[in-house]
């Protein structure tokens, strides 16, 4: 008997039949005695259908009205799911973002949650009702409908779990958890039973797109145990300590986890790098290069500046591959202004990252990584490290080889600990 | 310069292109200096799409959730229309039933409007904004979404016009007004410039389904000038006294209208009649016959009881043709219980009605009607009259002949007065 927030994404509620399946799953938790709050996304395809209509009117339509439009997607799902639950004899009540009063700021299309009134939900839960909440949407102080931006339903679920002090927030997706790396690249990739919030953030931002980063940050901040699991697997109430669900639990670091050196290998295929060579090395040079790039709305990932020789320095950064040409143009202009020698670039690179909280207390991880890659003849272009992550940039053609070799070298296919 | 409430139905906003046309029309009124409040229905087909999904779950789904579902239809339209207006440089703001606070009772799927907060709308209008309101929906005291029942957007428009004390409420449909009779039957049928609320109610309830009856009642009660017009015609701002719009104005009786004897001829093809013969005539007999019919959810239209002879009476009523068999079964049971002689019926009948406030002060209308029909060899089965209406039931095959002959006999193809 626990209070569980369950979130089902667009694919899990993509048809009326799947909504019925979700209702069946919720009923099993209710029958066991759990209190359940459900957060749902729009049925898959629905949001795109709505966007398409708006785009027929204007490419960038009025932001306030865009939110009024998009929020109907989740409203349809909460109604259908509540009907399906009620038909099964499971009393349920739907709430739009306005009704449950998920107060946000007024930044339409990318609003942030400020406060949640949990009173109505508490009353319903006390009466044995399932509370079904529309994800992705809220209401501002003027009573205007807002949306949290795409994928924001995860954030809604975590915020509700925090407000209700829930025992667990379960995010149902079409994958059954977080893996040591992408199973499409490494068939031996193993599902992790647990991962820390910090590791999850590094994995997510590096391309393992299981969860919205904001949702993980939120969960970490409010210490909400977060579980990623598949809506297509049956719940297994006998599984030890899993609260009736399998998948991967994202939580704070615990003693038992300290042995794991590496939790997983993330990678990003869509990288490109640009280098400005022979920049006169003086204070403020980094900003004079990166400022104009940022002004052009180009997001910068890794940044490396080599030590200065003969009064000039080389400056390299990585960006999304789509921004390669525009960033190169900006940089060429900047190079002229700064009197730099040359701009060179490569859009056939990838980034591979080892992630693990165990790195903090174990030396030698980086060395082992570089040696492993070298033994396969893979040249490392760039290196960047943080407390729980080591990233390298290599040639695109070595991506699969590099990830597989590292996965095996660090023994990730076996359970650690 | 006037305050106008304009309502556009599902066909008028059935595609994004049509929504753009509606925006163009509204812009013309704004450019002229009118203040405009717009009420829209769901895009045609959308409500049926939603109902279909609900029916996949349950034939009669949870009423509260059904309203949550259906109300998304209008919400999509208000967002798209507001986008289209804003793109044209016409500032516009959308409101759901909840946001504009159309307070209703809690009778889900058929709620009644109790109150409207017009403050937000006034503020917007004062700032030169067009107010775009979702029709058909409201909110109850608990904050739950309600719907007014199908076609209820007309009622929303009239209620807003009443609350705002608007100069006119314009209902745009796919017909360009109210006709003296159905032009498909009588090609010479003429569009009426004006008609009284009472006449409109008789016309509507008799099958001229241009407007929702409730909307007309509401307009009459609050004295809201109501105009029916086509969303496919261009507004004609030069037309004398028409407020920039043509169509038919529904209003209170005025002096100039007193000359018109007959405003129109309504008819209903879907009638059937049942007669119970030889019922022992005693007090309460009418109820003992009609009670069970009503209990079976069968709506009764005309009722006629002939005077009693030899202690028994004959009792005839008309119903919708679809209910003929079930009503006959109920009546046969009742006849047995009452010791009546026989039940006979006919489901090949139609009803034709002359409607006109002029009847009040002019005798001889009924006589002329009966004589006209007799001259064509049309036998009258039943007659029923009210202050402003005479209805006759005749054989189905005479419908077109009867309507055309009466239309011509009363000179309806020419403007009267």
C-alpha cells in the first residue's frame, strides 16, 4: 500500500485499446490497495495533428492560443482514461492543468511549474478515487492555459509526486528501463536496476533520451524516487522491493551502489566540431568567440582551449551537427575580427561518454578508457571530464566499435557490485 | 458601431481555410468599428470523432468525463480562430467556458446556463480585442466542465449577447435565413426579413431546423435581437438597417409586421399516428393512456380526443415515426387494461402547419386553409390549432402538393405588408 504517481506517454495511450490496457494496469495497483495518481500525455499523433493545423495559419502562431490548442490533446486522454476506469468499477476523476491548479509562470509553450494545489487530489484519494491529471499543461495567475513544452508530462508527474509526497513516481514508456548503453549498438547492454539522479542527468543529456532532463532534475531536487518502466510489460507484484514494477529506479546514491565504477555508456551521433586556430591569447578571448555563437542561438556542448604557445591559442568546441554551417560562418567572421589564423571544422565526429558515480573514488578509469580505445586503433580528438563522466570525441566511423569495446572492457554486461 | 455577438457553427469552421474566412469576416466588422464577441462550435466532424472514441469504451460513458472530452472540440476552434485573427493584426483572445466563467448547473451533457461573468470580456472589448468564446460548454460550481447538449452553441451566443446587452446576436449557418417554407419543396419560397420569436419557435419545433429552440426561447426571454444568416455570403454593410448583415432578423412583434397574416409554412415528414378506439370515458382516462407512453420515453406531439358517444371515446395522438412500433405495443397493452375496443395506427402521415402572428387578429385563416386543401382533394385526418398556428395531419403522399398549394394560396412568394 503506497501512493504512486504513474505517467503514461503518448505511445502508451496511442489508441483507445491501449488506454483500456492502461486502465487494466491501474486497476491492478488499486486492487492491491495502492493510491494512484495518473498523468497522461496526448495520444500519439494528436499533438502533431494540432500543430499541423496551427501551422496552416502561421508558422509561429500566437503563443497563448497555441497553448489553448495543444492542451486539448491531453484533455482528450484524461477523459477517455477516466471513462475506461469508471467502466471497470474503479472510481476515477479527471483534471486538466487548470482544474488541479498546476500554477506556472506565464512563459507560454515553455512554462515552469510554481505551485500545485493538492487539496482536491487528496480528497479524491481519501475517497478511494484514482486521480487522472493532464500532463504537460498548467495555468498562470491570469487563468490562462500554459504548456510546459514538449515532453513536459514527465515533469508534471514528478511535480505531482513531490507535492503529494508520493512513495514513487513511475514513468511508463516504450522502453523497459535505463540500459548500460543503447541495445541497438551493443546487444549485450544490460538494464540497470538502479541509477543515481546525477548519472541519469549525464546519461540523458548525452543522448539516452529516456526521460526529460527537467523531470530528472526536479525529481533529484525534491528527492522523488523515479522509476522508468515499460507500459507493455505486466506489473510483477512479487518482484523483490520493486513496488510491483520492474524497470530502473532513479534515486540518490546508496552504499550498495558504491562498488559500481561505471553505470553506463552514453553517446551522441549528432556532433560536429569547430576549431579557431592561432587566436591572439588575451583576456576575454573566450567570450569574444563564444558570445557571437550563442547570439546566433547555437548551443555549444564541449569547449576546449589549449595552452598558449607563441602568444596565440587554439580554441575548439562541439555543436549539434545541424548548426555546423551557420556556426562556421559566424566563427569565420569572428576569426577575421580577432586576427586569428584559420577556422577548421569536422562534422563527422561523435562523442562517447562513460558515466558513473564510482569514478569519484576510483582512479584509473580515464586511463583504462584511453588505452582500450587505442588498442582498437581509435584516435581521440578531444577529451572532457567531470566528476562522474569522461567524454571523448572520435571519428564517426568508430562509434559502434568504440562503444562495444568499452562496454565489454568495463564488464557492463554483468551485474556489478 | 455596435456590439455584436457572432456565432459560427461546425460547418462554417469545418476546415482551417474556413476558419480563415471567418477571421476575414470578423475583421470587416472590426474595421467598421464594431465590437465583436465570437462564439464557435467544434469543427464539423470533430464532435463525432470524439464520440466515436468514447463509444469504443462504453455506450453510455461517465457523464462528467464525456463533457471533459467533448469540450475539447470547441477549444481547438477558439485557439485556431484567435490565431487567425491575431495574424491579421486583429487582437483576439480565446476563452473556454471555464475561463469566461459560463456558470451552469451540474446536469452533465445537458446543462443549463445560470450566470455569465462578463468582466473579462468587457476589459478585452474596451482594449479593442475580439473575444472568442467556446460554445456549447460551461463550468459548474465545483469547477467541473459541463456541456449544454448538442447544438448548444446557439444558446451560448444568445446568453452572451444577453449578458453583454449586445445590439445583435448573429447566428451564421449554412442557410441564409428563415424561409416561408422549405425551398426544396417550394422553389418560390422567400426569405423572411423579419419573424417574431413566437413564430420562430413554432417554425423550429415544427421542423424548420435553423436554430435551436432553446436559443430562440432564451433570446425572446432576454429580448436579444437574433439574426440568422449564411457564413458563405459576403457581409453587405450598405444594406439598409441590416447592421451589415442580411439574413432573417428574429425580434419582437412590431407595428409594420401586423399586416402579415402568415409568416411561413412548416411541415414534418416523420410523423405517425395511433388511435385507441372505444375507450370507456371516465375521468383520468387521458393520463392512463399517455402516462405509459411517456414512461416508455416516447414523445407525443398532437393529441386529439373526440367527444364521447355511447359512454366511450376515441383518443388519437401523433408521435415520431421511429417510435411507431414501440408505442403501438404500449398502447395495445393499455387498451386491454382499459377495456378499449381497438388500436389502429398509420405511419404514413405528415403534418403541415401555417404559422403567423397575424392570425391573432384575422379570422378565416383556418377556413381558407381547409378549403385550399379540399380543392386539391387532400383529406384532413387531424386538426390542431394554437393562437398563431394551425396544423393539419394529412396522408404522406400529399405533402408536397399541400405545401405548394398553401404557399401559393396565401401569397407567401410575395413580400407582404
